[in-house]
C-alpha cells in the first residue's frame, strides 16, 4: 500500500544518512585516539588501520541499533510536523497501523545485528587481540621509525635513527642508549643494518661510529671508536594473555556456562532485541503536534535510550558478579521497556499526551 511504501522509502533513506554520520563520528574518534597512542609509542603506526577496522566491526551492532532508533524517530517526527500523520489518521490509519511496515525494515536489520553480535563481533575482538599479540612479540628493531625514539621491550635500550637508506635495508645516523654488564653506554654511528647470524641470532650492525661508556668525569670513562660494531638483539616473548570474555565464540559460551559467560551471552542477544524495542518506541515518541516544538520529544527519546542502555549494562554487570540470577538478568530490562512501549502506544490510541501535564 501507498503509506507502507512511503514509510519504508523514507525510513531507509534516513537510516543510510544516520548510519553514515554515526559511523563517521565513531571512526574519527577512534582514529584520533589510536593516532595519539601511536604517537606515544603504545602501538606501532602501521597497526592503527588494522586496529581501527577490527574495533569498528566489533561496535557495529550498537551503531546499527542506534541508527534504527534515530532514523525511525526522525521519520515519524518529520511526518507529524508536515501533517502527514494527520492525513493518514483521517483515513483510518492509527498509530498501530505503522507497526507492520516498520517491522518490515526493523526485523531484517535486527537479524543482521544478531548475526554480527553473535558471530562477527567476537571474531573481530579475537582477531584484534591476536594481531596485538603478534605486534608485541615481533623483534624490537622492526618497530624503529625514522625521527622517533623507541624503547626496547626489555626497557634496557633506546633507539633513534635519523633516516632510512634508499633500499630500506639500512639506516643513517644511528643512536643507541644501552646498559650492558651494569655499565651505561651510548653508541652513535653513521650507518646501521640488521643481520641474522647462521644460528638465527639477530644483531644490529653499526659502522663508523663511537661508543661512550661509563659516567662522565670518572677515571674509568671510555670512548671507543669502531668501524664495525655488533649489538645483539635479545629475543622477546610476549606474555600469554587469557582471551577476553568478549572474544569467546558464542558456542563456547553456551557449552561452558559461567556467570561472566552468561552475562556476555545475554548482552549479545540483547542488542537485536533492544533494536526492535527502540524502533517501536520511536513510533509513539514521534507523534508530535505540528505547532509544538519537537525538541522535547527528541530529548526525551534520547533520555529514555540512555536509561535503557545503562540498565542493560548494570544488569549485565550484576549477572557477571552473581548478584542477579541469569533467569532474570537482562530479560527483566527488556520486559520493562516492552511495558513502556505498550503504555505509550495505549496513550496514543486514547489520544492522550505521552506525559501528564503536557499537551501532545
């Protein structure tokens, strides 16, 4: 029917626009955060894009849920402001008539959210942790970048190179601050390169330089000039870190139930359910009087969403801590939201304002 096609068309356009804006804000925020960590040396610069990609995938369920809620609210608010809802209501289309066409869009999107939340998001978190472990366990020389001071993973050396060679296999103007046998040493050299011995030991080979060793002003202070100096790079083994509960597959959470696992499982299932409830909530919240401002309803809708989201987070934490039964868990929050949605639909059907003391 005409009203269904009109609603679905406008809702899809609003969803694309809202998702593009939310995704842009989210990616930009993460990008700035990761660039700051890369500048401080917490992560290598080449890991920024990979980490950003995995983080974006893991947060897609939340972004899609908010997109559906905001797009539905904007659609019905615009229709109410332009008198379209009044026209459709005059031909017998009440507030409940919009539920079926809305679910035509919301249910497939909720299935996509469920797929991402139950499978793709844990996979992204797991791959991000694996990639971070690989980055942490690589040789310290591979993280050296021109113009930046880099500390070794054992925290006993500091490297600095001014520039790379034309082929990328060598570096120019090398500075190394190291401590060997309890003595502090500083090495400066014009050239440097990495060399792997036949026994697979790795060395930093420096040529045409000097080594300053000891404390300045003492009699045992030494200055050594060399043509070729080999500095052994100690192997580094990354710490074995237990996988996060968010990185565990959904099947593993089902087969080995624990309080933390049940809380995480309920959270993953809560995202598609919450998306549907929020979409339905936006229908009565979008019914505003054309002459009244829509700011009140928009602010109220955002406030309700924040309460709903925070209650889900609190319930998840309580289930993980054993303070709340998994049978009650996040389902009680969904039930409360469903009752709120039903009450708002009832007030709209009865032509009552959503909130007492304020005209609809």
